């Protein structure tokens, strides 16, 4: 009797691209580790925001742009990143992206220069755009399609777990080792992942000739698909609260509202990512069991709305459980990737997944600067908007995002059986 794991590892691609089940598992792990690594880099500004604003005379608006510039390149590289996976080899793409992340961390470590801070975050966002799509692409290349919902859930788990590791553990590293030594370790991790990707991921021999005209036609159909747009909008609004709280603003809000240290606040914010990592595979299983994607998507959006209202209104009451519910609710956006896989031709699945992931992360471009602007807008007599009430008023965006996401799935997103 074969174990579940043995059956899982047996399902690698067939034909000229066949690899052993064990190697397919290692390839998935390498892509997943890169995803976790880039997510830790994504939340880095939130962990060191107090340090930057106090030591470099940075305003809240500028801090918002430092956090947001990552998402500018990260967002707009999603579709080109997907195209790169459709036309080039996963081995080359993941290797180069890992090395670029390492370069971005190096530039970001030069805190004496606002230009280097911005450029470092821009390059890191550029390279990170290949991470999530990379896990989904190698899942599609090396495993049977029946495993895809579980592998997508696993990708979400690894990404959210990496972001959790970028909160409290990274904050403790900064406290114990210092900011630059911590960033040096992050640089070395990126270089090591690039080496592993080059050594483990094989060069694929694509037996299907890609015709440019046909590809352009399929891209046009993908971009004009209403369901693709509706899925993308749900993903955009459902994940925005995690980007806002987990990316840059959750830690300073809890520092002010509950008088916590940076490490303690980062530990609480980490519950968002931990919940998203745990509930991602759970939601994938639930969707398979109920044979529906939109039912759990709608329910979780409504739960997230109620949890975010409670979190904003009563930050000292049941803070951790509300953060868990917000993270769990936002994890439902992973089901949009299952719908994208179902709705699009396999030859452009990388591009379609990149488009959807672009919508997921676009909230960073929109909401980080908006939150900073809303708080600076409340400034009186030249003082920084750092009181709890300023955060609470700006955070009204959180429940609104969940409400819009719920409306999308109730009335616009067409349901599909994920199996």
C-alpha cells in the first residue's frame, strides 16, 4: 500500500520532460523557498519603519512610498514575469530572480541614501515578481493536474509563512545582530537560493512549439475575459488588508495603540501571516470538498469585514484573534488562482497567473501611499500623524476592501468545481 506522499511524488510530467518524483518535489521546494524569502523581504519595511522614521527624518508619506515602491515594480512585472515563464526556462528565471533580490537587499541596506533605499526596494520588487508565479508554473509542469489545488495552497502557505518569519523573527534578528548584519544574512540567502535553483531545476525541453501569433491571440482573449477581470478584482481587494497591516502599517499601529515594543508588535502582526499560511491549504481542501470556489471566498470575505472592524475599533480587545481572522479571510484569494487555471489555456497559464498575481499585489501601490497620505493629512501644526486615532481613521479602508470582495463573488465571479 503506497503512502499519500509516495503517490504525490509519482505524478511528475511525462514524455521528454519527465523527472523523478523526488526531484519534482525538490524543485517545488526550491521555488517555494524563494517565495518565502521574497515575502520576508516584502514585509521588511514594517519591521524597521520606526528605525527609519526616527533616524532618517522620514515622514509617514515618504515611508509609505518606500514601502509602496516595491509594489510598483512587483505589480507591473507580474504579467512580464508570467510571459517569461511561458517562453523561457524556470531554471534561468528563478536563478536570476534570486540573485536580483540579493542585490536589492544590498542597495536597501545603504540607509544613508533615500535614492538607494528606493532603488533597493524597486529592484527587490522587480525580482520578487517571479516568485509566486514560479511556484505555480513548476506545479503545472511537474505534477498531475489533480494535485494543483493542493500545490497552490502549499504555495500560499510557504509565502505567508515566509512573511511571518519576516515579522517577529526578523525583528529579533535586527535587535540582536543589528540592521546591517541582518540584511547581510538576507543577501546571502538570496545568493544561495539562486545557486540551488541552478543546480536542481532542469532545463526543460518544450515539445510544443510556441507560435507568436497564436500566443498574442490567447493573451488578447485572456485580457478581455470578464471572469479574469472579476477574479483579479476579488484578489485585489481580499488581499489588500494583509498588505496594509502586514506590510508597513500594522506594526506602528500596534506600537501606538497598545504601547508595545517593535518586536512585540511584529509578533502580533505575524499572526496575520501565520493564519494565512495555515488556512491556505485548509481552504483548498474545503473548496475541493464542497466542489465550489466562490462559497468559501464569499464567506471568508464577510468574516474578514467583521474582524477588521473589531480590530480597528477595539485594538486592545481580542487583538490576536482578530488578526488571525483577517489573515485567514485574506487567504481565500488563493482560490482565484485555481479559477484562473481552469479558465485559461495551458499555453498561457503562466501569463494568466501573472496577471492575477498582479492584481493581488497591486494593493501595495495603491494603499501604502494612501494610508501614509491620510495620516499626514490629519497632521496639525507640523506634528507627525502618529496617534492611534489617525491610524483608525485611515484603516477604514480595511473593511471596505472585504465588503467589495464579497460583492464580487456573490454577483460577478462564476463558480467552478476546483476538481
